[in-house]
């Protein structure tokens, strides 16, 4: 049984109109109509609210049986998209930090004073150049990796 059929059955068992059902959930009547006609699906918070208000299990609402319905697919896809978004955010943050450290190393190197002390020893922070370039290179690699993965995902979504 599809999610829309379950909602319609639940609503009719409770002798509620779409308007009254929508008021119980603080949504519009059109939202309830769209759910019942399987045009779209509610957010997870609304599903939990339906479960609590009408004393039915989440298993019944979401799974409904041994086969995977649209609600189950939506929840799986939403979870997957959330994980991907968090991973992209984390990766982008790491890449930004690497670039900032790289630019900072090069900036410090460019603005530092090199001198020879009285015993003839050159004091120079030469190590900042390779470290700065290493961080810049790592940051660019991170951004290229994320960008290429994103382009591949967009191209896959277009073909499907």
C-alpha cells in the first residue's frame, strides 16, 4: 500500500476531512491532498507527528510491508543526500583551510626579514616556501576532487 493510500485510510478511519486533518498537523489542505494523491511526500517531522497524533507506528507509515514503497525510497535518498552534503561541506572546509594556510605561509615568507648575524650565519625561513606550496597544492587537489565528483553527479542526474 502506498503512503498516500495509508494517509487517506487513516484520515477516513478518524472521520476527518482533509481540512481537519491538515489543521491537526499544521499544514495546508493542499499538502494533505498532494500526499493522498502521491504527488509528493511529507517531511520526516510530519511523519513523526502523524505517528504520535494518531497512535500508529512509524513502521506502518514508512515501510508498510515487505516491499519498498516511495516513502522508504524518499527517506533513503534524503539520508544519502544529507550525508553527501555534509561530506561536501567538510571537504570544502578542509580545502579552504589548506589554501588559507598555504597563502599564509607564502605571505609570511614574503614579508619576513632575512639577515646575516655577526658570526656569518644566514637567518632565513626558507622552509615556508615548500610548505606554503604544499598546502596550496593540497587545497587545489581537494577542490578539484570535490568539483569533479559534483560534475559527475550532475551528469548522472541529467541522463537518468
